């Protein structure tokens, strides 16, 4: 399927094929958010596997915005040296790499400097209470995103991706489920998008017109009172008007039912519905011209090829399959086109949450069984 392995360019960033490693939290960073050898080796393995664009797990843009243990940081200048080694590891083997920038918002897992999380509204999503951000908080966070993007560029990353999906802070502001503000940042779709657009403008001003900025958004929240599918295209058109370079389309939040989230468990996806957000992608492609990265459920070369040939998306993103098989794209290119061996059991996230780093638990158990 030559269409999957053709070279493309996104605002000057050359990608050797149309496969994207969708950001998957590794849970491997040091306690201070700095990069270590495990994270560097992870990017190197993915690049050796010939993935066109690697988007590692999210990096937190401020100490206040840290999600939890094991998350990388890009919140101060001391993080740049380690991040540079991650970028170099990807480049060494021919992959491009984009740093995903995030803020936890109300999803903060551990204690903060102030004792509270910051979000669009007063709420409690974790054990840490969340208070509504003031206008000063919003302005500071916009500046933090811009400064983080500059550090990513300095570290040698080829692009940045704004994390505005899955109930990150940017996602929380856009979702009426989380955002109950009555000021210019709440209520209408335009108001709920305001914060995201301010961040995008600030990042663009900071990194310049020739540096790619990507964004990951929800097709819908799959929540009563959340962002809905009919809001996605108008939102994407706003991002297009601000010169976003590519949009990755995902869906669901951490409080949505598991069967609607991006990492849907084994046995919850009906046969023939391998592409989770197919309807959303079709709606997107009718009106939005910005290149589309589509994530969710792809496990075979045949389906990936169909996505590109049909024009459903411009790039195919995978996440869990690359935890088990970082060399999957290379395997497919060399002619072994068997389906990805990931079984979507989600056991890989348990060690990540425990601070041991993400890995394929099912594969390790298979190896132990054979060895024992």
C-alpha cells in the first residue's frame, strides 16, 4: 500500500510516511518531570520502527498544571537538555517528533503548590479540589503554553501539539460539562473556544509561522451535557482560521464510559466499527481543509490503507499497538502485514499509573509463561 509509505510535508516538517504515534503517557519521567534514559530509549525504539511522526506522552507546561507522577515537564529551562536527547533519539533513526503540551486542569492527581487545581469552574474530578481560574490565571497559563512551545523548539522538536482532548484543561474549557462559566470564556461555543484560540495565537507568535503547531481535539465528549459532534466542525473551522497545521481527532474523557473513550477495552468494539471516529472524520472532511490525523481502533494495514485511500484522513495514528510493537510500521513495510498483535486489554496502563512505566503486560506474561 504505497499511499501509506509516501513522504509528506506539514509546514516544512518532512514525514517519511503517514503513520503517527499518538501521544501515550509513558509514566517514566523523573519525579521533577525531567527526562531519563528510559524515555530516550522509548523514542529511539519507535523511530527504529519507522513511525513517520512520533508524539510522545504529554509534557506539562507548568508546575501548577502537572497531571501526576511520571509525567514529563517542559515547565522550566532545566527540562530542555533532557528533551533534546529525546528529539535527537527520534531524528537519529529518521522520524520526526512533536512535543504534546498539556495542563491538567481539574484532573490534577497529586498535591500542588497552592493545594488546589485550576480549571474552568469549581469542581472536584480527583482528590484535589479545583477552583475556577481567574482572568489572571488564564493569562498566565496562555503565557506558560507559549514559553513551553519555545522550549520544545529549542530542544529540537519538529513541532508541538496542543492537548485539547480527553479532559485536559483546554478540553475542559471547551466542554460545557466542565465549563460552567458565565463570562466571556463560558456559555456559547465561541466563548468556550476562546481560551484554546488565545493559547494557539500565543504559541504561534512565540514560535513563528514556519514551525508546525498541531492540536488534538475531541470529536465529542460522550457525556450528557458535554461537547457534541455537531460542535466539532465549527470548532475545527475556528482552528483553521488561526492557521493550525494539523488536527488530530479523538474522543471521550476520563469520566466518559470506557466503551466511548479512546482506549476502548477488549470486547467493546462491535465488528466492522474498527475506526472509532469514522462519522466525525467524514463530517470534518466535508468542510475543513486542515490535514486530519485520525486515531482510534486501527489494528490492520488494510484498514489503515483504506483510511488514506478513501480520503477519510491524511494520517493514521495508533497508540496501544505501539506499546506492544514499536516496530509495527517497519514490519508492515517489509511485507509482514499480519494484524497488530495488541489485544486492547488495557493492562499496559496499570504500570504507568503505578509509576513503573508503560509496557505491554500481556506480552510480558506470555514471555514468562513460555520461559516457565
